């Protein structure tokens, strides 16, 4: 069995697994690089949010209201969206929950988190998702942290990981290589790069650096879909 992974720009992915569609960290309508994506045509059964920054939640309300998708995020974010009429499932780092698409574990991330109005959005996190088709890690926005070593010890073997690599606000690629070692994963999907001037990167330099460490990093084009 396999899952589908579609890149919607920045840190946003549409993932198909066990007959369900997940959308993670939707930032599409305000992303000039993703201007060809029709926001209103995106399917979703669940929307997962790693933290409250605008470049990760901008289109969550629209997608949830268009599709009836359930929100999965930390407690503060789920409660904030509940006031907007959106139902969700609250979690916090360290917790697991079994959904109909698999088990979600919310894991630690070192990053600030606030809503667009500046109010507190709870602790930033990442997600490990596992089911009979796959196990993968979505880092969200984070610095390199030794806590990543716990993922390899507490979760099934990862098939791939989606890691932020753009530097300045998150890990750069050098730290992302160490993160890949900490989580014991050789197939990495890149995210959180090139959207803004502060996070522009040299892709070939990154590819070469990962290859030198025996690891593969994949840069997906926006709207590209892969089967993993």
C-alpha cells in the first residue's frame, strides 16, 4: 500500500492515506508562489496545524468550512477555531490519539507561536502519523532539538520525514541533516523555504550536503503529487 503526497507550497501538504485526505498547515491564498492553486477545490477530511503563525493557518478556516474537515492541533488553537464554528480535536506534545486514518502523536517543536492578532497560540509542535500504510514525521517549524531522538525510540520506523530547512526562522539544512540522523530517517521532503526572501536557499547545495551524508532530500514542485 502507498500514500499520496501533494505539495501545496511553503509548509502545506495534502496527504491521502487509508481513504482519508489530510491537509497540513495551509498557507495558499496569501502565498504568491501558490497562486495557481484553487483553494476552494482542495478536499480535506482533517486539517492539522503545527502552530498559530499566519503562514501555517491562513486558509484553515476556509478549508474546514468548505469541506467540513475536523481540525487537529494544540488545545489553544482548537479552542480558538471553535469560536469560529469549527470543530476540532485538541492535543499537546507527548499525546497520542487514534483517528480513522491512523495514530497521531504530537511531538515537541522549538518555535514561537501566536495568532495573527498577536494572542497566544499555545506551544508549537510537530506530528508523527502512523498507520498500516506508512509512518512519517512532519516537523512543523522548529529548531534542531535533542528531543527528536525520542521519535526514533518511541514511534515505528519512519518511511519519510517532512523537515523545515529554510533557516532564519527554523532549522537550516545543516541542522536538518542532524535532525534526519536523530530521527533515523534517510528520505526527507523539504519544506519552509523560498517563500520569503529571508528563507531563500540554494537547492543544489542542500541536495549535495544531504547526499554526502547518505541521505536523500526531495524538493517537490508546487502542485506536484507523489506516491510514497
